[in-house]
């Protein structure tokens, strides 16, 4: 399991492509919490939270 969003990007390059497809303001918000995002599920949950 990854320790941060950066680690997740290294483990799964497709996750970085998904992240880059998000609007810049979402990317910024997610990046500010990158240490809390350790899995694809974490990332998806945070994106859903930001969308609501």
C-alpha cells in the first residue's frame, strides 16, 4: 500500500492520468491532502466528497 498520493502515482501510473484529468481546483485540494491518500479508493472517495 502506498504511503501518499505520490507513492500511489508510482505504483499505478493510470491513477496519475486520472488525477491529471480532474479540474485544477480539485487537483489542488487533493494535493493538499496527499499524505492521507494511500489508495485508489481513498482518491475516489475524496473526489466524490469534493463533487458534493
